[in-house]
């Protein structure tokens, strides 16, 4: 059978840990020879792990599409074949529609059109974990934003009462007080703090005063916008970003004392029933109505029974009130289907350990690269200081260059921190996969409400309630588990007899292709 080889690295440092292109090619050629495959073309390249640089990989796909007689793709492991879900989806479509068979030589398994549950679960699990790890690393933009936040810079559109401008001298973005609106914002806070005006009153008064949005529509503020404004900490000097507070460097419209007075008034004016929104309901914010798309809410009756109901924000629909236990029972039924035979689970543990070793090699290469660059920058900073002490450069020249170098050092430090976080996240993901795959019902049953919510989020998406029926999408790789209800479905006839037909250890476990 004709085959092509795909060898791929992301950084030069990976070559120090056995992933060099020549090393990959050597192993893949040997594997092809042992399996009797005829290698007709080799693709060997270095590229970024990010989603933007993909042209070279697309050439691999184009070749396979144009040469229908080549149906075997050989690569080291999952992370060499896929850099993101787009790669995985493209390969999977060719597997299903065109009969492509992909061999992951180092990982020790393959997938094709007739792939077993075991093989497909390992494919999707490894793609899933690789994505989790790489998501933590591919964050150049996030690092830049984080640095700005630490410097007290707001990175989005300024709240009403402020204006976004460009500094004429530096070309950098800045935020200034909007003199035409700021005094009205302050007036709104002052009026509301007296307790004599409701939210509707403040909205009406602002309209009468002529306050308009700082958008192209230039319309009066809606009641919800006024509510948001009166709860916006930005006006007294604090940015709220993902539920964390950071001081900003811009001029203030009000002080914190006035803001706190408004919060006390808001709490007094809030309806008594508001307290229920803070109760730890399992499905709070997780399910939408299948009829109208509105969020499904939960309330408690007689301090004993929880009911799910459509908020019907868009108007009346066919949704009915449903006891929470009815939906929880459906979740439990889904979890009971996540069962893997014990011997298959042992194989999976082995594969996941191999994937962990590959990840650790990549991680070590990244850390070494960062440390080398950091040390080079420190040497340049030392040289720069010597030049300043010798008066061979001016203070302005020193400050400008030193700031650039220190900024890069900060970015590298953040990168190292992200790698550590990615490592922790990867370990948690791997453990979660194994735990859920083997004892999901038990974990759910014994969990507290917040843990139940996390499990549901981890396993399911697109939750909708149609009458009493819960509709959902099972997240990868767990979608494979639900469809595998017997050991034969997991292993397939050929794989289940494979070990008994081969004398001695397998040089490439579970990697013998199906005969078409």
C-alpha cells in the first residue's frame, strides 16, 4: 500500500529531545519498511504551533486529495499530525469520506474508517489534551493585554463619560474624561445615592438632561445600561476584568464613597426574591429552552423542591415547569454509558502516559529556549548599563532600550508561568479523563452542587430542555464512549485477537492496519 510521511517540529529546541526532523524521518521510514508500506512522498517541515501558519500542512491535505491511491499517512504521534482542532477535523473527514488511515507510530495506534472505540477514544482524547495544553501557551496577545492591565491601562472601549483617543506624540492609546458627559454621570450617581430615585427615575432624568450613548446611534441610555453604569467600578478608579479588580491610571469621575452609597441603595431597592439567584442550583445558567432559546431558570418551592422553567423573556412558549430531579436522572443515565472495559482502560493509561512524556519533552524544550533568551537579554541590559556609565549613550537612549528589554523579560517570565499552568492543567485533564471514563456515575452522585456543574460542563455542551427531555451534545472524546456498549465494539474483532496472534512483544502496539 502507498503511504506518505509527515514529520513536523514547532521549534528548534524540540530537536534536542529526539524530535528532530531527521530522527522522525528515520523512525517513520523504518516503520513503513516493517509494515510493507511504499513511501511515495515525504513532508518534512518546521512551523508554529499556532493556527495562523498552516500552509505547509494544507499541502499535505492537497496531496492526499489529488492522489486517491495514497491512503496511508505515517506520523510520529498525535501532536505531530495536529496542531489544532481544524487539523484534526480535516484529517477525520478524510478518514471517514476517503478511507484515509493514519498511523501514530510513537503513540502506538492508528485510526481508519473502521477504527474501534479504543482507537477513536485515544485519538480524540489526545487531541483534546493537546488542545488544552497548547491553549495555555499560544497567548501572545493575552500576554500583551495582561501587561497593559498591570500598568493600569484599559484595553477596551471606554465607558460612557470617557473617550478613547490616540496620543499625538507617541501614537499610543489613551483615555480621557468626556467633558460633555462626565458631569451627567456624576449627577446620576449623586441622585441615586439619595435613595429618592429608582433606576427608572434615573434613566428618565438622564434622558431629559440629554445624555446620549457614545456610539454612532447616539441614542438615550436604556435602563439596563444605566444599571450597568451605576455598578461600574471604573468611575472611581478600578477596572473589573473577569471578576478581578485592578486600579487604573485615568482621572476619576466619582469617589469610592459615593459608589458605595449607591450600592447600599441598590441592595435596599432590590426585590426580596433576588436572594434566590445566589442559591447553588445545579443547572443555573447551563440550559436553554429548546422552543424559544431563553435561559432556563431554577426556583425552589417549600424550601424542598427545585423546578426548572423557561424565563420566557422573548414571550410565551411551549415550555413547562420540570422538577430538577427529572433532568438530573437523565444526566445520570448519560454517565452510566461512559463505561470502558477494564483491560481497555489499562491500554488507555499506557497511551496517556506516552502522551505525557511527549508533552514533557515539548515543555522542557520551551523552558530551555525561554531561559536562554532571558539570560541573553540580561547580558544586554548589563552591557547597556556599562555604556550609560561610560556616557557613550544618553539617558533617553538608555531608558528607551532598557524599557524594551525589560518588557521582553516580563513577557518571557509570563511565558514560563503559563507553561507551569499548562502543565498543571494537562495533569488535571488527564486525571479527569480517566476518572470520568471509569467512575463518572459515582463521582457525580457523591459531588456537591458546584462539582456537579463542573462535571456537566466538562462532559456536555449545547444543553436544551424540550418539555421534560434534555437535549445535549457530548463533548469529545466522551462522545465515543457512549456509543461503545460492548468490549467487541471497543476493540474490534481483529484487535481483540491481535495479541494472541503475535509471538513476543509488539514493536508498535495495536498498529497493524485493517485489511480492506
